[in-house]
C-alpha cells in the first residue's frame, strides 16, 4: 500500500481520515463515496486526486487511475508519491493492454511511465518482456539490461527473459551467462534451465545441452519442449534410438504435436529411412500446412525419394524453414521470376548457397535462356570466371560488384521449380562447364612427368562451425586422410590433392604423414578456374560430398563419390549413379561411419582402372 496522508482535525481532514480508514481496511466502496464527495467539492485537491488514483489502482481501473494521478501532478509537479503511483498505474494499464493484444498501446503506457520517473526497474523489466513477446529481441535486451542495472537485485525471471532475448539474437555465450545467473537466484526456474540447454546447444556443447534438458525433464516430465530439444540434441550426437524414444513419448500424449512429428521425421532422415520420414512429415504438413520448417524437411525427403515436382515446390520454403538461409534472400520479392514470359527481358540468376550448389544448378541457365531472355548470373567471386563458360549465360557478375539493370531475378535453386524439372529431364548438356584452354595446357605440361592414371582426391568438406548441426554433418561426410592410405598405395596411379580451403582438423596430408604419396599443387590455385584446369588433366576424381564432386561432374569427368550412409537428398537413395552427372558413380557407406568398406571397394576398382591401357578411359 502506498503512503497515505495522516488526517488532521478539520472537517475535510475528518472526512479524509474516515475515507482512508475504509480504504486501508478494504471497504473500497465506502472509501470511494467519500473521495468522490471531496473531489466534487474541490476538483483541484491534489491529495484527493492522488487517493482516487490509488483506489483505482487497487480496483484494477488503471486508465481512470492514470487520469486522476496526472491531474494531481499537473497541480503539484513536485508530488513524488503521485509520480510513483502513476508509474504503478501505467504498468497496470500496460498489462491489461497487452492481454488485449494492444501491444503498441502497452508500450506507450510503459514509455510514459519512464518519462515520469526515469529508469524505473519494474517498468524497464515490463518493457523488456513486452518487446520480447513482440519479437523485438534487441530492444528487449536493452531494456532488461537497464532494468538489472536499476535494481538492487534483478529477478530470476528478468534474467531468464534477458537470456531468451540474447538467444534470439544468437548471442549464445551471453545468453548462457544470463541464464546461469537466473538459475543461481532461482534453481527451480525450469524455463531458464531449458533455455540454458538451447544456449549450450547452439555453442556446440551438445553433451552439456543434453544434461540441461534432462535436468529440466527431471523437474517436470511433461515439459514437452525440453523433451523435443533433448531429442534433437541426441539426434545430432548420433544417438538416434534415444532421440526416437523421446519423441515417441511426446507423441503418446500429444499425437498431433507438430514439433515432435517434424523432429521425428528428421531422425528418420538421418538414419536413411526416407519412407518413415515421409510419413511423419506429411502428417506434420497436413496439420500445419504453412509451417516453413516442416515443409522444408518434407521437401528434403521428397527430393531424396525422387518426387521432384512436389519436392521442388516445397523447397521454396527454405528461406524461412532452413536456419542457415534466413536473411539470405537479398533481392526484391516483387521482381522475383515466377515462370512468366522472358522474351526481351533480362533475368538475373543469383547464387544463394555453397559452391557445390552453384555448380549443380547453373546447368539450368541454358534451359532458361531458351525462354527468350538475357541471362545474367551473380555468383561467388571464386566461381565468376569459370561460370562464364556456361551455355546460355550472357554475363557473370562477382557478388559484391555492381549489378546491371534487370527486369526479373531468380535464385539458382528455384530454377527447377520454375522450369518444372523432373528426373527424366536430367542431366541435360554434359559438360556444361569448360576449363580455360591456356590454364589447362599449363597443367598438362606440369603433370606430364607423372606416371599411370592421374587421380584427384578430395576427402573433407569445409567445416561449418557456425552451426553445431552442420558441423556434425561435415564430420560425417568427411574422411580422416589416414583412412585413405590403402587407396594411395594402389600401384600405377598418381594421386593429387583437390583439397582447397580449411578441411576438418586431422584431415590434412601433413598431419596424416602422407605428403609423399599425395601430390599437392593447390597452393597455386587462385580460384575454381585453376581447379577446373587441373581437373581437366585428370583421369578420375574421387571425392566426398563436396563442391569438387559437382565441379568434376559438370566438367564431364568421371567421378567416384564417397557417400555417407545418411546421404544428402541430391544423391537420391539406393542408387550407384546420379541423374545429374552421367559420369558419377557412388560408393555408399553400408552403415553409418563405415568408411572401411567404402575404401576397400574403391581400392578394388582402382586396381582394375590402373591395369587398363594408358589411352583407355576409366
């Protein structure tokens, strides 16, 4: 209860004392009658106005409270108790407005409170929570930090909200610190423990994240978000059976849980069980047809199964459904090409993802050019020169350089959807990339002294440490170079490194002690035009699932793909070939992690290839 004035002996003071007594003892109706009577006698009695404001706050009539208190402050600007009470009234009004969905009005009420009394801790905390609910995480963080600074002891709830705001901005280490502070103040704040698990997960501390989620579940076994996030963490750790059990437990009580169905679909995807994944994801999509992440995962499964028409359509959800692509769409949506007539128009095709994606999908530039438009390509600088050899491309711009005028644009991986590409329409022209003749001749002369079949090898993808999930995939698709030792020992072949730029730790040739068996000229390559010229002089490329495989395939070279058990959607399933590259042959892991069987099969085939005549192709 705020400070109330002490009554004196006059009649006004006597009536006021009686009203205050009623007020203090909870007889609000009797107090109101007297307050209103005194107010009618003197509309400029700031004390009565203040008490009416206090009473309205106690009754939850915050708009009226604000009006009375503002009148009191207008009459007596130095009335500190009225100012403090008005802050309470504005906060109460904001809560009601927020519950009614009037977020803008609630924000204005809280900002009005700040104007009155400065950085009030409670008001700042309320503004921070409001901004968090409105999706304005940066503003939320600012208010919550100011709230903590203005309070002798910030609340655990406020620190949890601060941690959540930092999570949403991908400030994972800062979020971890805030959430640990919240739990130190209140170990029973289970939402903070769950959020701590998310902060640890995003930092790649997966075992610690799993422990945090498990702790949250021990406190509340029905905490489905914690169980789903635990399952996702276990999946990334490769503990698929345990992940399945967690998700199935959620679905027992919540059979229509979209997050559980979506995550169970990804667990099945990781195990190569595409049909089971499809069942889960189609059900999730039926329940939530507009949820981008579900449609994205469904697209990956449909494409893996060769259902290209539906798969490409759902693949358009990637901009919102794929975490690594959020914010990557940097062209005007109103000029996006949706398949309309291109006659006499300039169409900009732009690279949206990695090098391999650009190599794979630039093939569709020629088919698009047949629709009558001028095709301009914006691509990674490392690829720009090489892509100028693609049929149908009129101009290539390195990303970051000024773009010419264009009428329409299309991201490269949307072309199959816009063109209606099906499996039977692949591969199209092969090769569709051409190495520079002068550079090719340079490497012809440099490699003339090497005997036997010339084989290029790429054994590791670039490590994407910014995402724990992608980093784990990179580890699964890459091979420690030591495991390739039997392949490098095959007689009558010369093996060359095609590894360029940041392989995973332990994958470098000098670390494996194989520098003498593996010839490495990669330091002389400036961009992919150099790599292409080098590959043009090889008889065979052996590569894990990385850009080199796509480059060699696009150049028309024989490619042996060393493919992980949980294959990427682009290689389909249960196939030894590829519809994209007629010269590609797949060597798949028979089970997760089994590179020994793959290397043994490759060695057998290499020995056969080495025995062929020098002029005989592999």
